[in-house]
């Protein structure tokens, strides 16, 4: 890759000071949760001048109209006007919801995203998708809107629980599988604590920026980012409704194994590529121990908002480092892939 060594990460205090002095906002409001307040806020607290705080509970359960009401309510209470700045300090949940609230408050005020989880740094914070969940539907109410700035500092990852780091790493692996065979080869055999997060976060952000700039509304190319996600999302939802929630990346890792198996069935990758992918993903993520009802999973996949005319369309790798999209996949192929993952000895 031509930009391989160029970093997109920043030294957060310096970058924030510069951006705030350039923007000169009428007020600054930080949105955080109890974890980011404890672990990340002390780093920025003294460089942003006077500010308001809006604190939410951690976790996806808050990413709905009630959570949004807390944020809009806070901005209103603090009499934030259209020149007020919002700083969102948190993972993907806060980034999606805080960004959505800032982008709709008084028809939109500037916001800076400071993603503090690996998942948010490599994925959620790039591409301008902002949303909240509604009833049982994830990201059901939302908009496309770019932040004033996204500032990524990997120092925040040092306090992140290892399970959350691993979850974010699934998206890094996905980016390699769909676009960068050389980096995929470099990662082989490496375990989590041998990885260089500055290098990997920069790689993922540059790649995702390129794709989302070319296809912001997901009419074509952007769909490659959905590799592993048709089956992965179904596994994630199903595990949640069984009362055994798993992290997004854990589900996506399993989804990538299943969808690689489908790619193999369709002749898009060969046996040894499938084996390489399965072995590496299992070495990082282990094997999900879930009893899932495949018929129910397939039902969930049919409802996926990326499908058309009740057909299941997938993004599948076409050799390691390449991806094709809108590939029609039969329920038999999916069934076999689930058997490959869940019923293999
Ligand atoms: P994601 O980014 O995976 O969508 P969340 O926004 O739900 O996830 O964040 C996952 C969890 O990690 C939450 O409990 C959040 O409060 C916590 N968290 C976020 N950033 C940090 C950090 N830098 N250090 C410790 N915990 C953090
Ligand atoms: Zn994802």
C-alpha cells in the first residue's frame, strides 16, 4: 500500500487544543459515559477550557430515544447555541448517538469524535453513519453526517478490557481480508499483545476513508465492508435474544469464517485459503459455544436491510485481499456454512 507508514493517529491534547482554538466555539460540551469519564476524560479535561458534561450509562442499552433525550435535554439545559461544540468521548455507542444528537440539535452543531475503543477507532468513527436504535431495530433512526473532526489517539486503548480490544481487532482483520493480503500475511501467527495499534488503526482508517469517500451512501463498493456481517449480525442478534450477548467483533469473527466457507463453496477462494482464515480467526477468538437455531438465523438474514426482493445478498471475499458484493446466496449454502462452524469437531 502506498501510504503504509503514514499515521492518522494524533497526540490528543495537542490536537484538541488546536482544533478548539481554530473553531472558537461559544461553549463546549463533553458527552461521555462512566468508564470514559474515569479512564479518558482526565487526559483532556484540562485542555478544553470551560465545559459542560453530559454523562450516560455505558453500553448499547442507552443508545435509544431515552439516551438521545438525555443528550438533547442536557444541551438545552446548558443553553448551547449553534456555535456550541460537542465533544464525544467514548466508544461506538456514544459516537453514534452523541454524533446523531449533535447533528440534529438546532439542525446541527459541530461535533468532534474522540473514539476510545478499538472498534470505534477502526470502524464506527469513519464514514459518517450516525444513529440510535429503535424498538428492536439496531441503528434504525439515523443520518449520514461527517463530524467537524475525528481525533484518534491509541493511548486510550491501554485501559480498554482485552475482550473489547479483541472485538475491535475483528474489523482490522476484516479490512485485511477484503483489501490487503500483505498485511494479512504479516498478522499471521501474531497474538493481540504483539500488535502495533498505531500502524493497524491508521491502516484501517485510511482504508475505510477511501471506501466511504468513493461510495458514501453504500450504493456499491462500500458494501465490501459488510463481509462477515450478514451471518455475523444474525449470530449477534440471536445470541442477544437468547440472553447470551456476545460482542460485535466476536460475532463478526464467526461470520467471517462462515462467509469464507460460502466463498469456498462458490469457488471464490480455495481450500487452503479457507483453512488459513479459519485457523487464524479461531486462534484469536476461540470457538463460539452457542446453541443457535439455524432456521431462525436464516430468517434474520432475510430481514437484513441490505437485501433486495427477499434474496440474501452477501459480500464475499474473492481471494484473500479482494471482495465482491451483492452475491446471491442460497439458504442451503448458509446451512452448510453454519454446520462448518458449529458442528465441526
Ligand atoms: P463499541 O465501541 O464496541 O461500540 P461501547 O461504546 O459500548 O463499544 O464501549 C464498550 C465499553 O468500553 C463500554 O463499557 C465503554 O464504557 C468502555 N470504554 C470505552 N472506552 C474505554 C477506554 N478507553 N477504557 C476503558 N473502557 C472504555
Ligand atoms: Zn462491524
